[in-house]
């Protein structure tokens, strides 16, 4: 089976619409996919597009936490997440925090003498605003040539417009998913530089899985995550973290596994 449990659309910081992303699945020979936009599940509220493709789509979301390591993100899977008013209300609060962070970055850029406004940023976002939209606004204003340049000049930690994450702490993110009946999975542990001790603390909070396979993981990291998954009884997942053209994360790398390798996760997330 060709699988990818970590994909983004323009409802958050991807550059493809849901329909455009779905159309690309055929070229990747995907059989099961999960759309996991940041702090929003709008792509799963409009299911009509799914009827046009012969593909199993898992409902998913990626919650950005306020952990000091700002790449500590928690993936949530399951149709119950979409159906839960309480969970959706929490996501709304997370998105509002995202907007406040974006406004703080705009204020810092303005103080640097750059003529940018929040409306410039909002013009590039549909619902869940993030740093990539600030980067896109800077690009449209001619300040930078790419998202990558915007991040490296202004938006990364230590750069002049950086603002710390304002999302929920990992405990709230995990608890929100689990209480809504979903499966909480740690995203890209290699990027977040998670060690076994930190993973153990997240498991104690209710974490149920780890994204062992990711394009940024080397072979040794994958071996470690698989070993830790067995030790803590976690689901193993895989994801390309695809964001679409002109994002720096534009390789739709599906993973091939036997169905039995992911049967339990698919049952829990479906």
C-alpha cells in the first residue's frame, strides 16, 4: 500500500486547494492519505470532493504547541475530531492565537521599516494563519524572493521578527485529541529533536503514536523511533509533510508498506 498520513492544503500553509491536492494523489499512487492542516479541519467538513477519487482519506489535524522547541507538533486523527463541537472550538482558539502571533510579527517588521500590514498577511491565508503567510506577504511586497528567504532573514528563531509560538502546551494538545476520541501522534520527532525521555513524558500525557517515517529523518533516527514505539506500545505512522509547490516542502513522497504494518493504526484512526 502507498500511504501518507501528513499532508497540508491552503486551509493552512499549503499552496494547493483540497481538490488540487487530491488530484495529485493519483500521480503518487496513494491508496490511503490523511490531510492534517495546522489547527483546522475545514478540508474534512466539505466531503463532496472525496467522491471523485478512489482513495481512503483519514480526517486529521496538526496542532502546533507552545513548547520551547517550536517544532513540537501533535497530529490528531479520527472522524470523531471533526464531529466534536468542543474540539472544533479548541481549534478556533488555537487559530486565534496564531493570528495574534502573526500580528506580533507584523508589528516587528513594521518597526524595522517594512511597509507590511496584517491585511497583507490575511490576503495569503484562508483560515489558519502562520509564519508562511507572513513570508508570502513579504514576497508579494518584493521584500524577499521566497518563503525560505523570509524565514532566514526575518522569521526564524533569533531573527528580528521572530515571535515565540502562542499555541497550547503539549498536554492540552494531546488531551484535546484524546478526549474527542482521536489518536494523538507525535509529528516529525527528528525535527523536534525528541529523545526517549521526552517521548516517555508525552506518552504519559496520552500520546498514542509516533511519526517514525518522515523525509527529514535519517536511518538511525528511524531505527530509534521504531524501537521506542515498540517499547511504549505506540502506533507507527509515516508522512511526507507535503505543503505544495513553492513551499520548500514540495515532494509528495508516499511510503510503501504492507497493509498489515498499519492495520491497527488505520482501524483506530478510521
